[in-house]
C-alpha cells in the first residue's frame, strides 16, 4: 500500500467548511485522512504500491504479463494511467488497462485478473487500485469533502494448482442510479466550458442518503451470494474486509450478515474513504496485523459510483507451487 505523507485530521477541515470533529466521527467513523501533495498523483501512488507488492511477492517485474489499474481518478482522461505505471515499473511483457468501477474497483480488478489467469491467458497479473479523491472534491462542500482520502493498494496474482485466491465473485451494477454519485462535466456528454468550470461542474457530487441505503442492501445480498457461490456459510468466514466508507454502513452490514464485529477489519478512522484503494489498504493492514493466516477465508465487499458493487471470497495464502 502507499498513502501520502500528509495527515489531515478532522479539526483541520473545520477551517474550510462548517463542520466539527464530533459530526464527522459520529456520522462516519473517520478521524483523519491522507491527502496527496501536488507531485503525488495517481500513477505515483499506484507505482509505489505496486513496487511493494512486487518486492513482497519475490517476483521479477519482467514476469508480469498484465497490469490492471482500478481507478476513477486517473492522471489524465487519456491515455490510461495503467500504461504510465507499466512504464514506471519497466514491465517489458505487460499489457495494461484502467478499470473504472469507483469504490468497487479493486474487487472488480481482482476478479478480472483471476479470470485472466484461470483462462490460461496469463500467469502473473498485477492488480492495483488507486484513487485520489482530493483532486475531484469541492473543498467547500461539507457533505462530501470530509469523507474521502487518497491512497493506493496492489496485489500480485499468480497461477497455482493450489486451492488459493479467489473462490467466488459477484459483480453487479445499476446505472439507473448514476446521478447519485457523479462528476457532471468534463466528458463527452457535457464537455467542460468556462461556464461549467465556474459552476463547479468538474467536482464530485453525491446524494449520501441514497448511496447509504443502496450500499447496505447491496453489499449484504452480494456478500451472501458470494459466500454461497464459494460453497460456504457465513460462519465459515474468518475475516471480512468491507469497503471503508462509513462505520454505520459497516455496522449495519455486520448486523444483517450476523458477522461478529471482531471478525471485521476496519481502518476507516485513519484513512477515510479511499474509494477503490479502500479494500486493498485494509487487506494490507489486516495482513500486517496478523489477521490473515494461510487458509483464512476472507470476504471482500464494496459499493461505489455507477452504481457498482462487488463481493468476493478469497482463500488467503502464498502459493508454494506455481503453474510453470
Ligand atoms: N459537518 C456538519 N454537518 C454536516 C456535514 C458536515 N461535514 N455534512 C452534512 N451536514 C449536515 C447536513 O447539512 C444536514 O443538516 P440539516 O439537517 O440542517 O439539513 C445534517 O448534517 C444531516 O445530513 P445527512 O446527509 O442527513 O447526514 P447523514 O447522517 O445521512 O450522513 C453521510 C451523511 C455521512 C454522507 C451518509 O449519508 C453516508 O455515509 N452516505 C454514504 C456515502 C458512501 O458510502 N459513499 C460510498 C461510495 S463513495 C464512491 O463510490 C466514490
């Protein structure tokens, strides 16, 4: 994982908007977030996270055959930021593309990367999720600016005959709700004009209440589907890593799924909602804190703009046998 060095506590945001540490903590569970410096853009954090993942996997960069970068805050609209990361890492044999599924992007990317390996097309795939919402937020909109932070996480996937990795995945979307989380201008539907820029059309907007309701419902049902598709029951899940958007969403999910809170890893207090990076940041910290053992069954679940949502069951472990 890679996060910017700059820590911004809730108290600092009270100088920008009419809010309080008490409001932000009680409504969201967030205490601080990391915000990027101007020279820390998406490809920079994505590259840093990928370098760590490659080092920990003990592989040579040249082994990587595909780079999937989940992001909705790319360096530029064109070309794909994944290509910048491929060049930064000097990967001579890798294809590269961006995947846009907002906060669900890591679970989508993990699924696509795994399926590419299972199809026999690739043996080693790098999946990165990086988002820098600080660049698309309106820092005068208290309803959104207090919620997000910047970060990146990455994993290396390799082909193995061992029963490890992704056991099941459920990917869903509901584009009829696109307006509830969006950036109105800057694309082909509404190209940016000086007037739209003045009106803040380039900023992220969100209907928090609608998102909240859908997130709880859809993360619950897709989690149950993913667990069933893995041939398991919810009691067999050792660790749950939900998207870290709001502690109230996580608590509601725990109640509905009847997963004890002590099995749910939460680091939201320190990073806020880092969009696609949120699940891999939590996965990385859960592993470092000793939550994940060889064979642990891990339930991932995320919800984001689109709407998109995704849940997956992963069997944690480092493969000892690789497909030649
Ligand atoms: N500080 C102080 N007051 C605030 C703030 C703030 N930062 N933001 C809003 N308020 C006020 C509102 O103006 C409102 O005041 P009013 O009653 O006088 O009108 C009051 O607080 C309550 O606002 P609500 O929006 O009803 O607050 P709620 O309890 O619903 O919490 C929140 C809002 C935190 C945004 C919640 O709806 C939420 O977490 N939604 C889900 C967001 C999410 O999960 N996003 C994930 C996906 S993100 C992605 O994909 C990129």
